C-alpha cells in the first residue's frame, strides 16, 4: 500500500522534496471526492485549501456578464488545483467546477502556511514550486483569452 507521502512525491509540484517536507505536507492532507457538475469553489470565497487531482476533470472558469462562465482551462489527474491559499488575501480568483467525478487530495492551506512559518525552507520550496504553477496557469489563461478574443473578431 502506498503512503500519502509517496503519492504526493509522484506529483511534479512535490517531486524531489525530502521525506521530512513530504511528511509535513501530508499532515495537512485529506482525501476528497466531488460529483460531476459540483462546484469546488467560487471566485471571491475564502481560499483555505488546494487540491492534488487524482482522477477526473475540473474546469477553471471566470464569470463574464455577457457570456456567463468562460472556460480558462481544464485540469486533470496529476494537476494541482489552486494557488490562492498561498497569496493574501487568500481568496479564490476563479471558479472551479467538476466536469466529471473527481477524486483528490485536499491540502489545508492554513495548516501549510503555519508549517511554512515554522520551517522557512519548506515555505521557500513551496513558494518556488507554486510560482512555477502560477506562471503555467497564467500562460494558459493568456492563450485562452487570445483564442477567445480572435473568435469574436
């Protein structure tokens, strides 16, 4: 049977972290499940968690007054959902809706922020890794916005 630390270590965001760091992260994790169509979080709500997707597809959306929900990106197994837990004021900046049934690890952001404050090396490692994740998501959003804009011209 695989350990939670081992499963997290397989994810690119946590790959190559030492055993102590993985144990600290795993101590803030729980298993969760969402049904197809279920909203995981909504823009503006408190961002107290993030998710490591194990199965299923999640749509990241922003609300547009004329078009309703606009798809920014779809995330699947292996992707990390959420970075707002790390950046004050800890509010979601988009909506996340399940396209299919989803199984994931939920990681408690307040728990991890506390551990990062106690162990700055862990905090620095997570900040670097989530900065890379954020950059990837921003590029995907940029691409989606350009494609959406060109289809309305």
